[in-house]
C-alpha cells in the first residue's frame, strides 16, 4: 500500500509539472526589452555602430513615413558614422517611450528629439518611433523601426 501511494504521488507530481516556462514574457520580458531599448538609445546617442550591430536583427529594416524604400541594418549602421561628421554636436533625447507586449514580441513606442549645431547654427528635429523587439537565439533584438515626423 505504501509503495502504491508513493507511486501515485510521484505520478501526480510528474503530471502536474508543465514544461519549463519562458520567464522573459510578461513583466520580465518587458523589463529586459526596456533595458535593451535604453542600451539602443545610448548607442544611438553615441553613434556606436558596434553596439548597434549586436542590438539589431540581421533582417532589421527601418522605414520612414513618406519614403518608398526602407534601410537595411547595414545601411542604417553605415550612416551612423557619417552623422557624427555632419553633426559633431548631435544630441538625441528620448522624450517619452512605452513598452507594449504584442503576441510573442514587444513594441516600444516613443518620441525623441534630435538637437545639433552645424556651421554655427542650431537645429532640432522630433520624430515618433515604433521599435519591434523579438527574441532570437536567447537575446532580445530589434526587428524593425518605423519613423514618423512629429509635426
């Protein structure tokens, strides 16, 4: 009888244990994506192509409202180095952002402001961004960005 009870308890325990849960969904996933987004924003501010390479998916595409063709990861990262030459005092400030869970990925929406000085003249530009983050090989990477100017 004691053996049968132990066997039944063992079967109940084995059957009640589900598969390992992905702890990166829900709040944990949102927190991880928020941290990756902060790293991305720092790399964008510093025009750090090496960090961008690690944060962007190989299939990454950035699209701009009103432009027919988007830019690939390689095109976007290549332009980062040129920006510092054109705008040596470029500052990028994230005015607001929020992380939104959507199916098996996260969307980060926000507004950022670009401030610069070129030829002694100050300039500014604001844009609304939507970044899509997904897990690839255990890391959260950015899949795509959509940019809309703030009018």
